[in-house]
């Protein structure tokens, strides 16, 4: 029941907005107006039940040096919420020595092409079938100043919630794996997807490029593992990338958030950890 309700969370939120607008012009006896508004709002926050599946070993979706942010290696849920199957999601971008450690109040933002990871290839973490591949949304400018960030987290975020999960993920690819799990790769570059619905892919095969579409402050790859192909009805599943190399790599001070919380996923790079991912695929992922 919870999973069915959660699947329609976007529509519950839309219904709430419609009811609020309607009640501003229609006379409705109190307290029925508050009750009728409360029902869809409460249903919009119902989340799917937790998945019992153990962490899954996969190939990393990137190559070279990267840094983990909003990582389950620091805290779970990694993005602060369990919605859209992102309990164990992680964001990845390339470390940059000249990146500012703080943001200012300028109204001028950066073009996505000015970021080091924009256009970097994104690879499949495990083989099987592409269930969804979108590539039409444009890459927007950064939200890396306080005015732009506040806009992104308020009005823009609410608008994307109303528009649906596709506007939150931006251009994205969803792949079904042989073990019944589903990987989502989000915020992809416009026009960069190399696969289509129904395609068979191998672990290590390029799917698309890193972009800046959807709910993003700057170009990066958002990747997550789920127990269902529809993010609104999915529970997140923990993933691990055993082939990562972290020995000798530094911590990026721009993204480090201190010690890991008790909820952190053991064995996964914490926030700010720079790592190398140079293996094209795991033999276990091919089997």
C-alpha cells in the first residue's frame, strides 16, 4: 500500500496545489477546507518501505580521479531524504584545485562548460537492459552563488516537484540489472545519451556524458541503485565499488563534512574523498 501511494506522490502534490487554489475562490465550510488540503499533502510525503537487499558490488560509473559528495559513506540517507529511491545515492564530480571554497552573493553564474567534469563519460555499472533514456533537457547555468542557490532550493525546487521526477533527475538513464536491481544515472548532458530504451548494455559501456540538467547546482553525476524502475515507487539499495583506489588520494576541503555519522555505509567514499576509478568493469559484474 505504501509503495502504491508513494508512486503517485507527484500527483498528490499537484492535487494539494489545486485544492489550495480552489479553496481561495470557493466557499468551503471550516474545518473541511483544512482537512481536504491536509490529505493530499500528507500522502505526498509517504515513502516506499525500506528494501531488505544487502549492498551490491558494482563497477564504478566514472573513470579517473573524482570526488564523492552527498555520499552514503558519510550518512544515510545521503541526500537527507528517502524520496525517489535516493537513500544511498551519491553525487560525483572532478576535484579542481582552483575551485572556490565558499560562494558569494553575485548574480552572475557560470556556464556548465566551465566545469571540469562537464562532458565526462558515464559508464554502466552492471549489464542488462536500458528501461529509460532521456536527453532533451538543456544544460542550465550553475546555481553556485547564494541568490541562485536560494532560488534553486525554493521556487525552482517546488516547480520541479510539481513537474515530476523527470525534471528533478534531468536527462537520465535507468538500467535494469540481472539481479533485479535498477540503476539511475541523472543530470546528464543534453543530447549525450548513446543508448535507447530496450538496448542491451554491458558493464563499462558508455551510456552518456555528465551534464547539468535537472535539480543541480553545478555539473555532476548523480547515481543511485533502486529496487524498482520507477523512482517515486522505489526504495534505495546500497552499492559498493570495490575497484576504487583511495590510498594516497587526498580529501577535497571544498566538500569534506567531517567524520562519518553512525548511519554511514561502510566501505564507501565519504564526502570529500578523492578516489580513482580506472577499471573498465568488474568480472563479477559481467557474470
